[in-house]
C-alpha cells in the first residue's frame, strides 16, 4: 500500500503542469506528454526569458521594500513592534546605537544600564 502511494505521488509530481513553464517536469525531461502518448518539444529559450523576467520582478519588489541605510554608532533608531494591534504604535523609541556588528545586527541602549542586540530588520532609522 505504501509503495502504491509513493508511486502515485511521484506520478502526480511529474505530470502536474508548471505555471511558469506551461509544461510538466516529466514532459520536459522525457520529451513526451505524461498522460497522452504524444511528443512534446520544450522551448528552452522562452523558459529562460520567463525565469529572467521573474527574477527581475522579484529583485524590483525586494528593492522597493528594503530600506538601504548604513547604521553608525550614535545614530538613533526606532524599534519595530512585532504584530501591533490596530491602534497601537508601530514602533517604539528612539534608541541610540552603541555598537554596529558585521552580522547585520546592532546594539541599542534601552536605558542607561540596559542594552539590547537587535537585527537591523527589526529597526528603522529615526528621522527628526
């Protein structure tokens, strides 16, 4: 029974149409349709163009959302609140940066005796 289930799952993975390629992976590999016994030719040039377009769109979207900023010691930042309620503040602070680490994190001073190390994705620059 397990062997039958594994074979069915493998067949489903090979025969399912891929949205970007408009072909099933099995049809591309074997050159034949996985359900009907007919030859299939894949246009690999078109596939490369589609993948390039997808990657280009992903990079553009990524650049829109990312804040490019080099944090320095003594700069001030706002710490983002994870999952705030509807009318709560989205960020708290400002806090002063005491150290900048090379692994994408910074140390901020919460009070005169308390410091916390946070990732730069959890803060945003404070502008007065």
